[in-house]
C-alpha cells in the first residue's frame, strides 16, 4: 500500500486531497504510513463512517464504524462544507431563530449566527451500508454506498476537478463523480471489475468510457486468474455467464441469442476427452450444438468433434486467437453479430439456469494471492 500511496501523492494536484478508507484491522497502521508519506502537518481529519447492521458478538461492543483518513497534499486545499452541511438541532434553531439568515461571519458570544444552509459538518457520518435489497447493490463485497462517496466528492473536489479511484472495484466512485459532473479516472487490477464499472457507467449516461490496459494478447490472457479468464471469454462473445463454481456439469456459459452451451478452458492442447465430456453436457441440456473455447486443441479433439458432427452433435472448437483476431467470424458461427442476431434467425428460449457473472467473492478468492482488500 505504501508504494501505491507514493504514486497517488505524485499524481495528486497541489491543492488536492486523498481519502483512504479502512476498517479497524489497519486504520492505525495506515495512519502512521500516511503521516510518513504526506507529513503529519497535512493530516486534516479522521472521519468516522458509522452504520447500523445485523450480526454482533456477545463478547464485545458491536463494531459499527469504519475509518476514513483525509490528508491534503499541500498547505492549501479545496474544501466546501456547504453542500454537506447538517441540519441544526430543533433546540438550536429555536434558541437562535432570530439569527438565521443573518450570517455576519462573527462567532463571538455576543453575535452568534446560524448559517441558513445548516450546521458545519462533523467528522462522524451516519450513512447506511448498501443493503442486500438496495437498488444500487451489485454484490461486490467492498461496495460503498453512493451517499458516502457523494459526501466526499462534493465537498473536496471542485466542479472542474478530477476524481481518481485507484481501487475502483464496481465503480461507485466514478458513478458518483459522473453524476456530480466531475471528471474521473478509475483503476482496478481485475478486468472483470473494469467491465462491470463500464456497464454501470453506461447506465448513468457515460457512453464514451475508454478502457485502457485490458487484456489484448495471448500472454495477457494466459496471465489471468481462472475466473477472470472465463469472464473475459464470455464477455468477448457477448454471452451469458453460468453463475456457478467448479462442478457445473461442464457448461460455463451460453451464447448470445441462440443460448447454446459454452465451455471455457484456459489450456493448450485441449484433448479428445474434454470434447467427449462436453458432448454429454450439451446433450443433457437438450441442445445439439455447443462451443469449447481454449488456446489450442489436439488432433484428437478435432477428430472427436468431427465424429460427433456425423452423429448429429455439432461441437465447435474456437481458439483464443480467433477471439482476438477474427471475432466477426466467431460471431457468425454462433449465429449472431457484434450488435445482435443474424437475419433469419429466431431466438432460442432462455435456458432455465441461474445466469450472471461470477460473484465478487469468487473473483476475489481467485486473486487473493495478488491483492489485499
């Protein structure tokens, strides 16, 4: 984290701010590290995000808050409390009712005033977590509520400023920044997270999102973790993910429009036995055609696919090279194009399975050796 924070400081504007969110596991360690990188004199606030929720231990106080550390880069920084001012307590408004709307900028005991926009905000924020039933919930385990990011961005980034989230996850920061008409940049180690963020941003009107550094070569794809590779393949063909872990009867997804079975293998030299087993899975699903996607196939696998075709089962073998260089041809083989179905085809009924992308828990588990949450 320290190396990353150094880079964050390097790209930060001189009047910019950094907000680092953490829970009780790391807050004290990160505070010391940020003091070292930014300087103790640039510490501004330790903000407490307080929330309610179920699940408590009978052995200790309920853990109901996270810490957000705020540092500035320079001696001056942008901060506008007006958009996030809190409402005065009823007793306060009653006591000073004759001062409301008469803001003189003086705060001595003889001329106390109340700002008509509300009380200056405190460093303790009561904001609900993203509930399981919330419309904004995507299932990402580190997803933050939009209200939390709204409070930070609107108060600490001017309207012509840029918001950077170097751990973008499911894109909450970028979505809020876009809604608040700020410029934004997001970074994440996971191609799946990047694609998820792009789809989420498109729903709020960000139609010109540019993805940079996504897997673009065979070597890039070999380096992906298994679930990331599978998600990349299914996204590449505009398919439907079968949201199940290993042991899913050999079907990892379904093609767009015709909903034919897809199996993904992050392997070279996929052999005859894989094709034979996939035939069984396709037949079990009541289909007569399916697709296996891998880096390469053996002669035996092609022979098995040819034998299956003679018996009425069409098993198509598609290489990753084809997905990178001849995607239009792959779409035609699947009965679709990049934008929809080919003319003259009728959509097959949707398969009766739980479909969607792998859960964030599965994705994070698959890269747990490379990333700390």
